[in-house]
C-alpha cells in the first residue's frame, strides 16, 4: 500500500480545538483508507489479497458499503466470498477445528481496523515527538476541548515515549483534558435526568440535551458512525 495515503499533518488535526483530537485523527484515517480501498486500490492485487484474508468488522463493512460504489463493494465481496468458500468448504484440507477457527477469526479480523491502527500509532509517534520539542504544539494540545476515555488511556499508557523532561507536563495536560470532560458530562447527565422532574417542566436544559450522545462518544471514542437524525 502506498505510504502517502495516510499522511495527515498533525497540527491540522489539532487546529479545530473541538472534540477529541485523536478521535478526529482516527476518523480522518478511516475516511482516507475507506475511500482508498473502494477506489484506486480496489484492483491492486496486494490490497485485494489482504481484504480477502481479513474481511472487515461490522462497523467497517457498513462504512465501506456507504462509501464505495455498489460495484466496487460487490467486487471486494466477490473475491472475499470465493476465498472463504474454498478455504472453509470446497478445497479445504484443514481439520474441522481449524476451519471453524478460521471462520471465527473472520468475525474479529478487519482490514480497516488493522490499517487504521498502524497509521494511528505512526501518527501518535509524531505527537509524542512534537510534544517533546515544540512549545507551540504543547500549547495547541492543552487547548483541546477534551480527550475521550479510550484515547486518554492510550496516551497515558504510551507516555514513556515522550522525552523525559517533558513527560510529567504531558501526563498532567492529558489527565486534565479527560478529567474535566468527565466532570462536565457527569453534571450534564444529572441535569438531563433532573429535567424529567415535573418541577423543572419549563426549566432551562442548558447543555444537557445531547448529554447521552456526548457521554457515549466520550466512553467509546465515538466508535459507531452515527446516522443523521431524521
Ligand atoms: Zn478520542
Ligand atoms: Zn474494523
């Protein structure tokens, strides 16, 4: 796969200062990769070999279906289903145990999850390096709206990759971005619940109307692509 497909300037991702920047990074990578495999790369043998082998998870089959033309998705499915038929049934020399293992693996392996993760970890290396050497980036990082729980966890677990002299500051800034958001969401959800009390019938909802959606997005790194509300 071409290397340049997932090159995203880090400052561009952090610039909007809205939502979790790592979620945004992940979504940009997913978008690029989904367009890539349903477009230019669809007929490339090495990419097809990988989509045949790995398939997609439920979220990414749906994303591929929404992104690609009907024909490009059908062509990806055609060779994937053909390979599965051969491996599981018609040409299989594997024992039943191994065939069932292969069938089970299909439910968890995903070309897009794997490629997105590879590119994301590559971009995060740049985040850690930038934090160590650029004051302007540190400032931009601390101005983010928040970090979601999964990305807070990951950044803290990988914080040893930040240069030693800047590490403690990185850990404090990262913690603050997650903790503040969790405190706000907690208050918004309590407010949301209170608004169902008849005594608050005509009260002000404040920021609480979408507290459910924002809380779930915070807890799950906004994993599920939301359908537009009708
Ligand atoms: Zn996130
Ligand atoms: Zn996936």
